C-alpha cells in the first residue's frame, strides 16, 4: 500500500478515529487503526470492543492499493507534525512515512487479528436529525449519568427515546435526572427506545463537534448496537442490556415555591459561595422570600461562611432549602438561556430547573436534608 497525502483530509479523519483505538492494554491490536486503501478511497477503522468507528476519505491519491494496521500513537504523533506533501507506504510488517528528506518507520499489526466490526447494513433506521440538535440533546440530557461502570447499569447509561417527531435523551445518577428533547428531520413510524453507555455518548458528542452543525445524522439500531452515521463517519456503540426506570413517574408537577432568575448571575453567585464549602460538604442554602430577593449562604467548620443576596422573581411560600452546589451548577451550565425557571416542592421535594424559552429541557435535583440549625451533617434524598 502506498498513499500520497496532499491535504489535511486524512489527518482530520485520523484525529477523529484515534481516540476510539484505546482498547484494553492486554490487546495490542486494539491500539491500532485499520487502514484500507482502494478505489481512490481510504477507510480508517478502530474499536475498543464497546465502541467502533469507521471514517471514509474520498479522492485520495493511491499509488498502490492495500490494507494494514498502523500503531495509533507513533503514527498519529508524526502525522500531526506534518501538514501535506508526504507519502505513507505499508507492507505486512512495517509502515513508512516519508516527507522530503525525513523518514519514519513503525511496526504494523497483522490484519487477520483485527476484530470484525459491527455493520449497520441490516440495522433499522430510527430517525434523521441535525448534528446541532443531537449535540444539544447530549449536552443537556446526559451530564447526570456516570462515566464509570456502575450498578445498576442504567446509572452509567443514557436512555434515547424515539418518538414520531422528536428524540428524548434521559440520564440519572439516582440523586438527579436530566432530560432533553430535540425535533427530528425525519422520524420512524414506530416509537422505540435504546440504552447506551455514557462513555459512548460522550464520544459521539466529541465527533459531532467536528461536523457541520447542519449535517444530517442517521440513527440506526439492531439487537446489540446503535449506529450514528453522518459525513462519511459511522460510530457504533454497544447497547446496554438493562432497564431504565420509568422516569415519567418520578417527575412531579407539584410546587410550593417558584422562581425566575438570571442564569449567569445565579452561576456567579453560586461559584462565590462554593469557595467556602468546596472542600467541606459542598452544601449551600437558598433562602427564597416571595416578592423579595434570593439569599444564598454557605458554612464550613474551621473554614468560614459566605452570604450572597441577589434579585429574583420569587412566588409561592417562603422556603429555605439546601443543595449540593456542584450538582446545581452542572444543571445551570448545561443550557445557554439567559433566564431560567426553578420550581421547588418544599425543603424535601424535588427541584425542577427549566428554560424560559422552551420546554425541551428538564433537570430534577433532590435537596439536601438539613438539620434544624441548618448546619452539621447532611444527607441527600434519592430521586430514583
């Protein structure tokens, strides 16, 4: 195989592919990228056995067709230092990169040892959606899921629900729940849902960030995999064999106090008082007074205390309630609206954070149970 590189297309695709090649350290073959060069096209493939990717590059100058598995780390580092005007030549045992008077040789892996990747050829089409809409749903809907291997498995997974005209993405860690909905360009006649790991979702979001925001993404699935296709890239993610809890039964419309507030101003206030409790219990206390302002306080033994007062539109009953400040900030930072609506159901009921401009986002966070003196040890209630 011999390829002449005259532009950045291969390097761009290599950078998209290489992160998926971080397989188990016990298997060297999974730390490589499978390169196929035929008919003026190059295909890059990588897998970690849970997530697989294929990138197609058109109109490549191929002087000799063939295929080989390149070591990701060494070849990738050299490619990043070269722009164009170099040649890649591979045999059964080594790959050589030549650029002007420079030459770099790396050992290759045998192609017959590379695992067979999942194929979407017989998969069922679930929907077509714009890249920017899918990316937004991932950003808003998946941040509450854990990136670690958790049990039950749904705690480290995201549920994707396919409706006729929309897609919903939901995640939870047991203490909170996030939900985001996006309109589809084309939906399926059948409604269905799939569960996929948060790590795979995060990889999908990274790939979407490299695409044009109006690129059309096809989502397909079969019994074991979910596929995302767009702009000559196909990402397959192994489905999680678990059941997501009936989240719609968890969501309550009850409220005793509600508030409309400037989102960035609230983030700024929370980040100030977070300094006090960051290395303590991470608990802040919100004091809401109807027709008045919002007061936020924090206390840490042997550290200090902080108080912030800010303007807000508060209605309903007076309320003093505690939250994990890191969890509260995550929900506020997941969206970009200038103002948000927060609904509270007493000091022990769920808090619902929503946009003012749309109903396509919901964040549910359970309060911290505070003792009467509002200090001491705190416990968090469960949402799931």
